[in-house]
């Protein structure tokens, strides 16, 4: 694993010197823990290096044919290693539920986050937050938006009907973030990615459901409430969908600002049935064009570029990893790529291989490539206690 370790030795230097007491988790001048700032600095170095970390949503919680086992992950079953980045989703934490929208218990999620960090891994969280005005889910139907749906962002802002309720929801997120602490009193840095894919109109915070100003105010309110609640361990990610078509002005149209955002992402998926080579080629071209733009924008704003969500629904091309994804990712200085979840209860809703899946041998080539960084490649180098 020497192949991937070189730049991490520098990162290890940054991360060392941590003791067992809370006092050793100091805050920086901007109110975040030193480790949170270190993670950001490390990811900047990561983005500039030749490699990129591999992430998987919900990897510890379930996979194809199993749910709730301890110490299991489809990635681990395939390659004997863990993703470097663990993705989780906070959807339904706002309701005070004990399980998230995909039925992952929040206690279990908390433990997995702390354990993943303690092993040296990186954690990112999305939030498919229910609609505080209509009582519906995060999703809306873009073609039949109701007046209430279109008013939701306006109504959660100060003075709006759903404002107080929504502040209570933010506080539940803050409580969860604050609870992510190791037994040594170290807060786990989390790359938080709320209000994502807002360039489409399928979530209540989407393009056709609020103005640019309202969207930015939603961000400002979210960030300042976390600060008010004493949250010190978040890095903030902006992650539009694929609607910018390579146009940086479009990508940045609703950008909340350099003072709020740390990381610039992109969410985009590969679609198509088996044998549909045109759709796969289109995905590669689209991701290529978008990443070129995102990386250039991130560079000029001194932010970290990532591919915040991707995957091929059901991985219908056996060599997709080395023939489609890897050639594009190898061109760009991203810090990580996050593959979406392997649902145990939705047919074909998987995005990484599992034992017996047709792309396993190709995935192993991807895994063994020197540019892809899994847990063993970064293990022990993020010092956590
Ligand atoms: C979507 C799907 C849903 C899931 C949601 C949040 O992309 O995977 O099944 O509920 O993400 O994880």
C-alpha cells in the first residue's frame, strides 16, 4: 500500500499530537475544531494529489441480501477493504425518529461514524429532509408542483409559517452532529451536504421552488443555526446536479458563497439498460464535462472538488469501473468519489458490486489501481485519539 501513502505521511504529521482529553480537541479562530480544519487541508492536498478516495453510502448498514449485520459491507466482501469515505443520510432525524428514511437506526449510525473515524476514515452526511410545510417527503413531483410546495423555502425562512418548526428540525441535526464524539472527547469531523441537487426541481429546495435569494438564505440560516448550537465539526458541501451543462455561471448561480462553502461537489448518475452503450458513453461525456468545470471553479475559489454522488443503477456493464468511471476520474483532481447505496429491499437498487455480481473482477482492477484510495490506503494516518 506504499503506492498511495506518500502524501498521507504529510497529513499524518498534521493530525498527530492528539491526547486523550477534550482539551486536545482545540477550536480554531473560526470556531471549528482543529481536526475539522485539518480534514479540509488534507482534502485539499488530496485533491491535488494523484489519487482520490473511494466512498460508499450506508456501506456498514446493509447490502444485497443482508441488513443489520455487524462488521459487514458489500465493498469489504468483494475486496477485503473498506471504503475510505462513509456516506450516511440524516433524513427523518428532523422528526425525532429513531431510524432514518432508509431505516438505519440513528444510534447505529452514530456508532458507525465514530468507529469509521477512529479507523482513520472520512465521513460525509446528506439530509433528505421532509417537507416542513406540507408534511410530505423531501421529494416533489416536478411536473405537478403545488402552491404549498413552491412556498416551502419561503415559509421556513424567518417570518414564515414553518420557520419555528424548521428551526427545531435544524436543532435536531445540531444535536446529532454534537453527539459525534469519540470516547476521548474528540468531535468527528463531518462533510455535511444539505440542500443538494438544487439545480433540479425534485426536492422542496429545488430550482423551480424558490428564488436564488431564498435558497441562499436557507443555507445561511442552516449554517448560522449550527453555529448557534455549538456545532464545531462540519465542513459544508455544495452539490448541484448535472444541470449546469459545463457552464460555471449556471453551476454558481445559487452558490451560497465562499464564506459558507468548503467543498464543491457534483451529483450525477449513469442510466440505461444492459447493452445501452450510448447512455453509458453519454454519462462519461457528461461527467467529464461537468468535472472539468467543477474542478476549475473549485480551484479559482480555493475549494475542494469532489464527485459527491454517482453510480450506475444496477451496474449493467461489467467493465464499467475501469472503462467508464476510472478514465474520467483519473483526469481530475477530486478528493473523493461517493457511490450510492446498495439497498437490501429495492430490486436492482445497487451501485457497488457484491459477491457474485458481474462487475466484481473489473471492480478489483479499479480497487488495485494506484489512484483509488480505500481504508487500508489511509488507515492509521488520520490520528483520532
Ligand atoms: C435515493 C434512493 C432512495 C433513498 C434516498 C435517501 O437516491 O436511494 O431509496 O431513500 O436516496 O437515501
